[in-house]
């Protein structure tokens, strides 16, 4: 019963967040009628990714799975997080993620993402993201709201900022999204509201290769709780197939540094609705 109440509260938060985002934006948050070529194409961070790239048109679909292996004292356990992502309207996408830990479902995540627009055509794009995550093992629920800003500096260089807050309900032993994988982060001490800031820098090295550096931080009033640095490459084998590879390190709330090996396998379709 407690889980049902928690999920119901999370749904209400989602509805309220969508209403507020639509009211704040200068144009409708769903940005119906956007054109893909109007917006700069910014690569997605590998660990803490977007629902779909900002400015995606309706029908843009992706199925992918993140794999993350800790090389520290935990014995090199492999965490897996398959995701289904779909832009249901121009500028508005949804995502479902199932997080598998120790060969069992550890959590379910549902995300929504909207587009505000492009203050500087061809260079800057911004939007929002909200997601809720239910941990079926710990019976906890996490709510996260983010403001997203992508900036294309020139043909080669671009960057992405993601900043926001996360509320950890019943958060003893809770997790902070976007640092180490749960598959994306463990913060054993976090309670209440935590701040999140992620910065990624990308270089379009060739037509099929993107090089990047992703940094993720979680913090509270006492300071930074966790941090992750993840150098990465994105290899585009074809329009529909991409593999992302990364090797980095995280600093956990207990002060320990843990090496991480991470990879993501991606299959995408530009017109999901037309495919059928």
C-alpha cells in the first residue's frame, strides 16, 4: 500500500511539473511543430543521457542499454539498464528504463522531456527533464527535475549542461542519479533534497566519431557528495547503430575512488510511427 501511495504522489508531481514547465516557457513546452534543422545537434552524455536529443521530431525512437562495471572492491559487478525512448510529439519525449542489478530488477524509471526552444538559432537549445524512479527492493521513490542547456560552439565543439534537484523519499541508503550506476550512482548518506550538476564537452572528431568528457556531481549543503569523470567516445557504425565506450572514475560519498568501465549499445529509428 505504501508503494502505491508513493507512486501516486510521484504521478501528481509529474503532472504539476509539466504544467509549470509549460507556463514558464516562452513557447509551449511540447514545442509542437518544431523543425529538426532549426536546432543544434548536441551529442548525449553516455551515463546521464537525455530522453531524446533536444529538438527531436515526433517519431524519433531509440532502444539502448547501458552497461557499467565497477572495478573497485565490489568485485566488478556488472549493472545493466535497458531503455526505450520515444519522441511522441515534436520536442517532447518519454522514456522507460529498467535497472538490473545483481541479475534482478532493482528499479524502474519513467522520464519526460520537453523543449523550450532556441534563444540563438543554430547555436543554443534548452529544455527540461523530469523523471521518477521506483526502487522495488528498497521501496523508495526518487523525483528529479532538471534544466537542460546545449550549446554548439562551432562545427566540432559542443557542450551540454544539466542542472536541477532530486528529492529522495525514504532515502536511507538512497541513490543519486547520474553518478555511479544504479546504474547511475550510489550515495549512502543522501537524504531529503540534493542538487545535481552535470557538464559534458564534446568534439565531433570525424563524421563517425565523437569524443567527449562527461562530469556528474551531486551535492548538499555540506558540499559535494559524489562526483564522476567519464572520458568517452561515440562510434556511429551506421545511421541506426551506435556504440559508446568510456573508462572513468567516481568518488563516492565515503571518499573512496572507484574505476568504472562503461559502454552503451544503441539502435535508433527516425520515424517509429512510419516503421509500422
